C-alpha cells in the first residue's frame, strides 16, 4: 500500500527520500530507508515533522497512511500476548 501511494504521487524512492528531513538537523532520509519500508524490512520511526513531510509529499492525510508499511508486518497476526485467534 505504501508503495502504491508513492507511485500515485509520481515519486521514485529516491525522490520521496529527498522530501523527508533527517532526524538530524541537516540532510534527508535515504532511498534505502524507503525501500526497506516498502519491503517490510523495517517500519518507519518518524518524528512529527517527518510525518508531516511524508504526508505532504504523498498528497495524503495522516489517516490515509497505512498502519503497516510492508508485507512482513501484514503477515503477522495482530494479537496481544494471551490472545487467541478465533
């Protein structure tokens, strides 16, 4: 879903990365981070300014961002310890 939002915005992974500031006071995140999010290798840990920049870049509201950013996270059941699937 995240990749679809990026593609709809007409952005490459590198192009999107250039629009999201780094947590440091200079630079931007890198293309590898975007790739890792899309492949489910990592989930983003974004600051509020980074999240706002991501939403602006993708042309979406916060609630339109997926709760999970990659296939690895979708394949795991959303259960708390002690919960059972019915």
